[in-house]
């Protein structure tokens, strides 16, 4: 059976070959370029008028024929596009359902019943040799604060890289209208110093930046994170990150993640503490934010 990548490629190629190019108009035919006069000379009854009627009938037949041909081509194009989209959706569902790290262990037909292959058991879950993950979370802060977090990471068995972007929208603290917007960005390299099938514990280090209304700050960043299986496809996740200078950022997360193939649903609690340490005007300003979060992502 051809792989899902081959099916996608064949479907996309077929769509490119058979798709009908769109006309440069919508909903009506183009007007003829030659304009005709509203008046005409008097003619004998039954002569040119009949010829005009014949011409109109002929034009009507031609238009009907052209319309039928266009409809057939449009139907063919719609069918091809529909088939390609259907194959792509099937491929995405198949990939999500069959490429997750938390799939059930498979049994080798050559082994006795109930005995799982040790090769598969050591390459699944959190001991997978290579994984790519990405996702987004909506932060339901208390008060009138709003936030959203996005992350992406590529990890091998021990080492990896990842990035986080946290967008914050806060009410102004000086009584003026509008909102203050903060953007916190982290870029880390990671090292998993404990790797087990049901547990991964990693250390992180890199740089972080804070984009505030009146200043942009850059500093060193360190962190620790772990993932542990709790029950079947349900994981416990936790992460803490620290930027000590030139501004103080302390970010902590703890929650649960449900693996549905490659799809992951997340929820938990997050808290962020920020202190600019007087880098703007000599007066330290702090923000304390915390609340639940909900999100989703993909892990391959």
C-alpha cells in the first residue's frame, strides 16, 4: 500500500494537472467589444427581421452550448479539488492518529501472545529518539489581563531546541485609556538528563527578551521541565523558567496533557512574575499574573 506521503503527492499533482483556471470575471459574461445602435432602418416585413431572429436563435444555441461546456469543466474541476482536499484531510487524520508518541505497544506475530516487542517499548512515549512539537495556549488570567502563549520545539533523545512567545495585554496602571502590551520571547537549547519511557526531565538554557511599552530588555534564561505519564495517554507536565538580569522574570506552569495520537490537549495553572528592576526610570515596576490555561498542540 502506498505511503500517505505518496498519496498526498499524487493527489496534489493530479489537482495541478486537471484544475480549471479561473475566469477573470464573476457571475456574468463579458460584454461584447463592438457596440450596436439602438435604431435601424425600416425593412420589409418578414425579411431581415426573420434573419435577425435566426441569428438570435443561433446565438442562443451557441450560448447554451458554451454554458454547458463551462458547467462540465467547472464540475470536473470541483470534483478534482474535492478529491484532493478529501485525500489531504484523510492523510492528516491518519497521521495524527498513527504518529503519536503515546501509541499502544504493538505485538510481534512471531512472539508468544501477550509479549510486546522491547524495541517498540523503548522508542515510544517520552523515550522517543526524535520528536517535533508545537502548540498554543490561551491564558485565562485573573482580572482584566489577557494572554496567549505559542511554542515550538525539536528534540532528539538527549538534546533539542525550543522557542516560546508569550503575548500579554494588561490594563494601564496610570488610569489612561487603552491597554499595555508585553511580549516575552524565549529561545532555549535543552538537555534531557533523565530519559525513561514514562518520564523525561530536561534542563534548558538560552536567552529571553521582554518587549514593553517603553523598553526592550534582553537577558540570560534558564529553566527546568519534565513530563511524566500518569495514566495511559494522560501526562503530568511542569515547567519553570527564570531570567535573573537585567530584568526579573519567573514563569511557572503545571498541568495535564492528554495525548490523542499526535494531537495533545492541555490544561492547568500558570503564574508569571515580572520586575523591570528600575531599568526604565529608576523605579522598579512589578506585575504578578496567574490563572488557568487551556491549549492544544501537535507532537510527532
